[in-house]
């Protein structure tokens, strides 16, 4: 039972912190191409992991507070991805 509580605590903390970490990484200004690639990879990994764990809490049959944490983590992860990689672009008509 203690290991199950540890897994849930790790998932809950990652749902809380992965989105803000990914968003914080988008504010780093890197001068080299390799640094920029590394930052993009880190933002992508944190955002994916945060989105998945947050979505798990947002859709689960749990009380309101963990659901709100899940929704907030999901929204922050989406904002980080949109800030780093940009949103969908409209196609130009020729």
C-alpha cells in the first residue's frame, strides 16, 4: 500500500509541477542552436508528461480539488507548448 501511495504522490506532483517547469523553460534565452534544441526537447518532454498525468487526474472519478489540479496542469502544459512551438498556422490561398 505504501508503494501505491508513493506512485500516486509522484503522479500528483508531476501533474502540479511539469506544466510550470515547461512554461518556465520557455523563458530561457539560449544563444546556441544546440541549447535551443535541448530546451525544446525538455519543454516537449515536460509538457507531454504533464499533460498525460494532468489529463489522468482531470478525467478520473476523484474529488474536485485533484480535478482542478489536473485541469490547471493541462492548461499550463498547453500554454507552454503553444508558446514554444507556436500555434496552428493558417494556409495561404494562392
